[in-house]
């Protein structure tokens, strides 16, 4: 049995509805910090905002959609979010 060809998804830029999910420490100002950083690098669709806490309340996930313009922009967003010290994952 042979494996079918697996094709990775290629993002075409600009991508007007690119989802970003950010997982970090729960706390006052976490959501606002994430939004502020995303706004520095991209147009943010606040109507897509979704927020969820972990079962123990230690972590919060914030998901938003942005207008992604390129890989460099996405790397910059990732770096800026991680530099806060409160973000654990950017998906």
C-alpha cells in the first residue's frame, strides 16, 4: 500500500481572515495586551474575538482574526507576543 501524496496548505498573502490563537497566563489585562500587540502589526477583526479559560483558570486562550500580509509579519507578531513573558503559545 502506498501513501497518498500529502500536500501542505499554502497561505496566500494577503489573507484577510487569518486566525490567531494565543495561550497565556490568565490575569488582568491579558486580553488587552494581546489585542494591543496584534494591532501594532495587523488589522484586527474584534468581532471575531473569542476568549476561553482553562478548567483550572490558570490559562486563557484569546482567538482573533487578522489581515495577514506575509510570513515576516507573522514572525514579528509571534516574537512580540512571546516577549511579554505571559504568552506560552501562539497558534
